[in-house]
């Protein structure tokens, strides 16, 4: 095992970050997309304050995690493989944005290992929503695009998205060594409130996370292709305590996603933050989120 890599049973490498309290209960963080394990840096101080061993994992195709034709269930198995390699037994899972369905999959697939689940600003199963897409600000062409994603094969969906995503990466220019310039280009694509929050982070951390997220394109493409369709597991099969945190101003994952999940994950608790956008749902509430998962782990 390298400092930030583990090798799974099939020989693939998975990249992780670990911080917070080394003696605290573990929480495995699954970042959004395109993002990386380094998104957890913004929660390191909170994890230390709250007493959480915070472990963030790059899914296949991000950073130095080897690519794979993955889905939610296979990634859930990979997360357990990382936990095994790190000597972690039972743990809570926390998923941000598109990381949320992966966190739920971990809970559904490995109930003997997952003590609690937290989802922050995550999409629900888009074809089962009314209307059947995860955002409310899509024009007719975009709605038609998401309908095609949901009804095509995963491989076809990957190729449908590839040209636009590669153009996005080129425009963002993650190879630029100027941290501040890269962070500013990223901020210009965010909601003004989210951009203001991102500006409170160091440009070096934002740039490092962005570069790592975009080192490969396969991670994002696979995430989107498997998420905006019917999933490879059912939320109804989750049995651990589950929290759903959403912002009332979030256009990326409007609250109706959380309401749908609250209706389909048994016993899930929905929390709606007022005057909060997508990134703020996590950045402004790390302490509360981690403390909630910590207390769930310590409950009998």
C-alpha cells in the first residue's frame, strides 16, 4: 500500500485521503463529480473537532484510481475493499451530490459494514421523478438529452456525453499551473453563493482537487451514465439510519430529489437548509453532518 493507494483483490488501485481523528469512528466520504477525494480537505478541521476518522475515496477513473466499467454496486464493493485494506471494520458513508447514490449503494449492498448513511444534495432516480429529470432549470433540448441518457445503454450514454465533457475540460484548462486562475475559472461556473463559499478555500486546494478530478475523463462519464437512469440497486433495501441534507436554493439537486428519496429509503430523515445552495449544503455544515453520523455510529 502506497501512502494514498490501496490495491484491491483484482489488482486495481484505488486512491484515498485520510484525515481528522485517527481514533474516531470512521466515515467514508464519496465526493461529487467531477471532483476528487481532495474535496474532503474542506472537512478535515471539522472531522478533527468532531472526532471523526474521515476517509475519502476516488472512484474508478478519478485521479490515480484505475478506470473500470463500474456501477453503483461495484463501487460499493470497491469501498469495502478500501476499508479492508485500511483495517476499517464498520463505518458510516457520506455522499456528496453524485456521490450520494454510491453511498446508498454501500448501505444497501453491505448492511453488515455500514452503520449510517448521509446524502448531501444528491440526485434521486431521475426516470422515477415527476418530471423525470433531476433538475428544474433544463430547457427542452436538455430534457430530451437526459431522456436519451436514461433510455440508452451505459456505453452509449458515455459516448453521448464525451464531446461536451472534453470541451468543458479543455475550457477549464486543469493543466494550467496557476492555482488562482484555475480556481477563478471554476468559480465563474458556480452559483454566486457557491462561488463565494469556494473563495473561502485556498486556491491551491481547489486547484489540486480540480486537477485530480480531471486527470482522467472516464470517472465523470461513467458516473453520469449510471446515475441518470435506473440504478443497479433499490433505495428501499437500505436499512441503516439515513439522513438527506438539501439546500432550498440548490438548482443542481432541488429538494424534490430529497423528498423522493425520503419516501423510498426506509426511515430516512430529510433536512432542508434555508438560503443554501449546492456546495453550501456541505461546506457550511461539515460539523453538524459528521456529528450526526458519529452519533448514529455510537447508538446501540
